[in-house]
C-alpha cells in the first residue's frame, strides 16, 4: 500500500505493547493508514498476527525503531514523509529499575522521538502517553538540575520519576520546536472491555493474583484509597480521536473511570467474582510503608499510586462525548479482565481458547474450540490443562468439572443442572476420563437426546476398586494439597516425567480444589454408585468406545459383560496406565480423531 500525502497516516511507537496493539487496531478500523514502529522484525510479525486474529484485513506497515541508534528509524524522517500523526506508546512499565535504566527507557525515548518528529513535513499531531499520577508537569522547570533529579528519583522511585521527567521534557521540547502535541494521562490500564484480554501482569494485576492464589494476607489501602482503571480499548479509542481533534492540540487529558470503586472494594468485588477467599483485614498505606516488603509483598514503588486523590477528568469526558466514545461499565470490565487473567493463569499460559462460562449457574472453565460438539470431561486429580494438547489434536473442548480445576461449584451434586448446560442443547460426542467418565454416563442416561456417543477413558467403575486408603478424605486432601508436581507425577504415572504437565493441577489443588477432589475420590469408591453407573451405561443404546491402558485394565467381569454388546468397542493402549493423556498423548489423539459412531459405521461397511 502506498500512502497518499493527504491521507491520515499514523506512526505508532511501542506498537507491540498492550496499548500500542489496541491503538493500531483502533486506527485501522477507523480507516487510517498505520505504520507500527517495533524493535525487531519478529515483534512486527507478532503484531501482524495479533491484528489478523482480531479481524484486521487491511495491510499494516511496520518499521524497525532503534532508540540507541543515531537515527531511531533507518534513513530518518525522509523515509516516512507521509506521516500525519505520531503516537508514543513506547517506554518501559516496570518497577525495580535503576534511575539510569528508567531515564534511558522513558526520558531518552521522548527526546529522540521529538527530534525525529521535527523532520516530518506533514505532521499534524504528536500524542504522548504520560500517566495520571505524573501528568501536568511544568515545562519551564526543564532542564532539571542534578540535585532536583536525584531528589525526585529517590522520593518517587525510578519508574514514576522517569515518567514525571519525561512529561516535563515532552512539553518543553514540543513547545520549543513548535510541534503540535497532546498528552494522555491514563490510569491503570486493564483488559479489553468486551473480552478482558490483557498481557500486562504488574501493578493491580499482581495484587489480584495474590488474592486468587491465596497469598494475600490483607487488602491494601483504606476506605478512600482510589486506584482508578481504564480499559485498553477505551484508551485506544480516546487517543485515536484526540489525534485529529483540533481542540486537543496543546492539552493534556486525564483518562480514567471516575466510577472505579475504592481499591479495597474493587479487590473484594474481583476476588468474590473469581471465587477466591478475600482477606477480611485491610492495611492502610501508611502501615504498609513501615512493614517489611517480605510481609506486605508490595513493591515500594507501587505505594505512591495508593492515595485518595481525584483527577481533572471533565475535559477528557467532553472529548470522548464529542466523538461518541462511551465509558464501559467498570465492574463488568473488571470481571472480564479478571476472568481473562485467571483463565490464562496470570500469564503462565499464553495459548488462545481459554475462557470461563456460566453452565447451569456454575462458573465453569473450558479450553479448546468454543461450542465444539466434542466435549471432554477430565478425571481426578488433574485439570483441563492436562488435556489441552489432546483437545487441540481432535478439535474438542475440555471442561473442568464442578469443584475441580478452575471451575467453581461444589462437585457431583451440581451435575444435574451443569451437565445439560455444558452439552449445549445439541447432540454431543462426550469423552470422559475417570470420574469424567462417570459424568459422561450420567449425561447419557439423563439427557440421551444430547449425547450422540460416549468415549470412556479409564472408567473407574469398570475397573478394580481403589484401595480403602484412597477413600479417606482427610488423608487424601492433605496429600493433594501438599504434593509437588514430581511427586504427583510419580503417583499417577510411575515416573516424574509428567511433572511439568501437572504444575497447573498442583496449583489448583493447593489453591482450592484439594478438598473437592478428595470428596469425589471418596465417592468413586462407593459400591452402590459404581453399580448405578454400570446400569446406566447398560441403558445407553448409542455408540460406546472404552479406552484403557494395558497397565490399567477393566475387570474380567466387565470385559465379559461388555463383549456381548454390539454398540461397545473395547480398546487397550499398550503400556499406558490410568492417565494416558500424560504418557501416551499421541496414541490417544489418534484414537479420538474419529468418533465412536463413525468407527462403527465404518466397521459395518466392511465385508464379512
């Protein structure tokens, strides 16, 4: 695409970051030509893939930027003469930097960017992201004296001080050179208001993670502590509009949601939404400052953000209103953001297709193909993550059972309302492992119109009963809560080779599901329930496939009974035990690629 001289063309620095990506997306959707300035070709390719995934079909240009080079863009401004607006989303958002690192990352970038901007013949605006706690600096104080700089960096911390200094320098240099500018001072940026998507895990996100994983002993701040948020899509829309609004030239805007609840209330709301235990104790910021960091788990640099201050947001609200940019509901946005963070285990998992859904009133985690009619129900004591690669290989979705993995609920008593909601109202090929096989059989028995076929993997009720010790709830609960990945791997598979695959399961057990897992393991030892499941399976007339490991076979009585049924196929995986998804994944994928119905139809077509 060759840009026309008179068309809108935006150059976005920091295009690979959270705000930068969403800004490029917003600008492209608004019809602007966009050049994404990135540090490496690989980063540019990732941005292009992200944009395509988010529906951008038009071509987006990329250019490599090197803030350490004499020319930050090779060839200088003459290579981009058509640029009409610059958006500076570049910089480093990280606590714990040295003063030198922070100045280089945030102050140095502003200086070099404005040097570059001065050489663009058609430039109409430079939009710079500053911050709600650092914006509004006096440009007449530039240049800072060494003493003033040293005091500021000592008092505020390197990150915040570098943003304060860069705000002042941006204004001073832009005014000196006659460059039209707009500053945007956003608050804490959270995920997309519709999807919750975010890959930023410091600041408020890290506090939410501590509540989620149970490591937070208390909530920070008092009743009036105000840590405002703004969704990334709202911020991107605001920046795109401000860049072409004539009245925004030479102005700074505080962009945040005034309806953000006080910090403790916000954290309580999000914690309860996630089903986490919310600490009842609140610690004022003054007390946090005096306590050791090993106790508070609070980075000292974050404490300056915890205040009761309010901000001059009216000009930003008026600009947004002029351009038809509505502020999304903050509590709903917080919930969606928290869901996204938890579903991706706060950055530990980056794959797509992970989400929370409401199934029969139970907050339910699932991964894989949304709406797939191939539903996989995991067993104990593992979670949906251990089945992710199998699901990917067969186009299925995996759903954590109530009370297990990342799902809410209490357990088996939820199945009556939960199962039909999970199946989705249309015939499904249901794959159940271990106790998930019991759920699959219950679904087929109670809701036969919604079950096309059954695949039962290691169905415990057709195998030798477990030892009595495995049914002692306190003992099992204690073991599951304290087992590390290697120990659990050895227990489940006979070796520690699956330790990495079990890390998330161990995390879930420690966080909240050990008690529920122990209860359901105990129930699995019930002779009466095992008999009821065998009878229910006998009533299902659809295709049934039963897969077991050769080291974890069905009982001889079960084999004898099932062998007489024409709708049942028995398959043994050589060398596998009770968890073939961990030890024999490829063989399992190959078996599950076809449904029991298609396999039986193929057999019927074979000549006798």
